[in-house]
C-alpha cells in the first residue's frame, strides 16, 4: 500500500514538473518571438 502511494506521489510530481517545463519552454519561445518581431520592426 505504501509503495503504490509513493508511486502516485512520484508520478504526480514528475507530471507537474513536466507541465511547468513545457510552460517555461512556451513562455521562452513566445518571448523570443516578440523580441525578434520588435527588432525587425525597429530595424525596417
């Protein structure tokens, strides 16, 4: 019983970390895209 509970907590934690990592990647990509578009607008 303790083992299955530990597995549930571990799986929940790893999926939570994976979700936040994905959000971080999307946030970074969005920021880079905004900076790139702004740089192109200023340059042109």
